[in-house]
C-alpha cells in the first residue's frame, strides 16, 4: 500500500488535523515489555537524519517505521521497541524535528520530519531550553520523545507570538507556553 503523506498544514482546520492525528495507527509500544535488549547500532543526528552502522537511512518509509517504535525512558535513554526486544538508539538532541507550524482555531499544529502531525497543548507541551539569548524550543511528541523546532518553524512561532503582543508567549488548546527559557 503506497504511503500518502498528510496534506499541507496550511490547508487544514483543527478538526481535520485532529482527524489526521487520530487516523495514524501506531504500535502499542508502551504496552510491550520484552525480555531481550541490545544495541540497535543506530543513531539520530542533531539534524534529524537517521544512521545505522554509520550509513544514513535514506528511505523515508524506513525512518517512519522506526520512528513509530521509539520510546524514551525516565533516564533519557531512547529505545526501539518490538514485542520481542528493545534496542538502544543514540539520539544526539531530539528524536524528531518540527519542520512546519500552523495556527488553527486557537491551536498550534506542527508537522514533523516523519510527517507526523502534533498539536501542542496539555498532552504535548512546548518547552524551552538554552538561555534567553539562544533559546531552543521543543515539543513533546509521544512516549517521552521530543521534537526540536527547526529554524524556520522557530521563526514561524516567534512571528505568531509577536503578533499577539510582546511577552513571548503562545497559547495552544488552552495551555500557555513561554518562548523564553527561565
């Protein structure tokens, strides 16, 4: 079955975005508790590219498949989970990259480098790191994994915040988020 990416965010209403998010059936990795563990020999670079044994994984479908199996434990270790084994995966910064943002009906929706759609809010908060001079923004995705906003997406959210006033905050689904690290 061929993969069909979701349509561009700019053309979607919040209810259409919510439908697209709901339609994506992800494996129940949080319900699996495999006995076998090991090393995947994979890593996700700071720019969001995936590597296996030093070679880039260039097939987007493979990246999407692996990304659907990602979790991060309480110690910050990322794992690729299957019902039978869990394998460590090195992540240089964040497991995902937010590559686009759309404001729709009081919510901030993001497209990730894996074509996932995530709506910021109480279940998927925005977080700031760094210092006020060089902040970085992250979005909670799923299973404790995060997406870092790339430069253009950061510019989109900064422009949106500026249009609201000068306090560098945004609101999505009733939750307020500061764009400046504390």
